[in-house]
C-alpha cells in the first residue's frame, strides 16, 4: 500500500521538505496543541503562523461569517480592507501610514525591494549572509541555503550577520562597517544602494542577543548613502517582542518600510507592506501593481479578528511574562554542549557547540527529533543549524513553558553526545 510520503513524492515531486526525520502527520489543532493522525498530542513550541493559537474561534467565526456574504478583490470597494489598514497603521510610528495588502511575506518583501528602488533610483540591495526573506525570484537571491542557479544577481551584497557568541559587537560598529564596505562596492559596480532588508530579531541568523540601539550606526551609514531600511516583521511582529508591538521598535530603529506575513491572519494567507506616503507615492508612480487576493474581504476579516484577539486577550503582555519565565528556565539548563541561551519576547534560542564556538549541528538535530518524539514541536536555526528554535503561538502560558523546560531538561540528559 502506498505510504503518504510515497504519495507526496508521486504527486508533488522529489525533495519536498518536511521538518523532521520522522515526519509528523498533523490532523487537528486547538490553542497551543496539535494532534497527529494517531491521536498523539504535541505542545506547539514553534508555529507563529497560528499567532493567536490554532483554530481560534473568533478568527474562525470571522472567516466563516464574511465568506458567507462576499469574497472578491480590491478593484471593488469594500470597508474591510480599509478598516484593517486603519487599525494596522495605528500601531506604527515613524510616519508609516499607508499599506498594500498581499497574500504572503515573500510578496511583501518583493514589493518592498521595488519600493526601495523607486525611492532611490538605484538597484543595489544588502542583506545578511545567513538570512531568509521568502521565495519569490527576487528575495530568493538573498538565501544562502540554496544559492540561485547561475549565481546571485550582481546587485546583491550579503554582509556577516550579527553573532553575539562569536563576534562581540556591542555597539554595532562592526556590522555598520560591513554595510559601509558593501555600499562602496555596490557604488563601484555601478548599482548604487537602494536599501537593506533585515529582520529586527535576526531570527533565522540565530536570534543573537543585541542591545537596543544596536542598529544606530548601521542606520546612519544607510541614510548617508540615501538608502532605504526595510524591516521584515514576519517573525518579530504583532506583539511577539513582548515589550513592543514591533521588533524594530524594540531594537530601537526607524524603518522606511515594514513587511508582514503569516501571523497576520492566524494562518489565512495574508501579508502586507507598510510605509510612509512619500515612499508609497514613489512606488505607485514607478510600478503598476495589483494583487487579486490581497486584502480580499475574507482575509481582511480574519486579520481584523487577530488584532482583536491580541488586544482582548492581552497576548503582548503574556509574551513579556512568558519570555522572562522561560528565559530564566533556559538559562538555568546545564549541559556540556549548551553554550548560550536567548530570549527575545516569545522567541527563544539555545545554542550548542562542541568547544564554545564549533557548532554541534548533529547533536542539535538529534535533540530536536527526541523532543518531537516526546510531544514537543520545535526546530533549529542559525548558519550551522545548531541553535534550538522555540517560537510558540502567543497564548503559550507559563505552565506550557514549564512543561517544555522540564522535558527539555530530561531529553538533554538522554540525548547522546557523539
């Protein structure tokens, strides 16, 4: 009889990613819990897609109610998308007051790159050397895991990502220096600088511990070159930072453009780009852009419900409380390969090395598999994939954090160090 993996390969082709060596067949979710086809329950310590919890009844009701009335696109007038943008823009400062609704974070980042080009008239783009910003042709140029066929576009420069373990840079001066070198190189090559695209938590880079103001020097360098700063808030945004609604405000810098994606509507395909009116005008004058499904009434209703739940259930405050508690629990862990732990709102990391700097990649992979076996969904990040990635839905409680920390303590003892 054909297995599900065989069926996937037959219908979807080879090399379709799954998270784990023994893939999990999830059939149901509720809150912070997931169930597989055999009825096994897992504590979800990973999914920011279900930002306010899996199958939140208010989001489900909003989708069903609007779908029963109308769903169409934004070439027809409708209040939902405007109501949502009004609410969303009220969460920003730095003059950001206009937006474009799309379906994914990848689309949002693709538009943001074009906005930077429209504002500056230049095409050079900077990102870090251990990042991920999506899978359109443009943003995939920034990925280092699978370099593009034929090589990276010549207008792309990747700078060393911040690394609080191996390259102490408390003022951000070294990071700014790398950016300055990239800007000069883009100028010599004739591209000039359009902007820099970065995640305010540097999440895929490994969630380094960085002080507020770390990007001040880098921002000055970008501004002096008349470049644009794009903050990718797909992972840090919507209260996950705990102390702030947006990751860029927590790190203490003012972006020109903000991009958002999967957490916006709790799994319904919604993304957005937000920016100042001058940037938007430059983009609208330089490009003709329309997204059939971006901002449709059902998606907007789902996104509005998410904002309501974040506010009404105090999820940003919950992120701050749980961050302190679980961060303390992780810092108290002891293991010969555990070199550093990190907490940034409802986002946590634990880095494993063999000698303080050399990545313990295989151990981390084994640890993830054993935690999944124990009923905890999490994963890995970092250039060498040696950092445990914990990024649960926002309703994750202190009790949930203790379940995770207690099990992680046990599994660390049981996982062989090869």
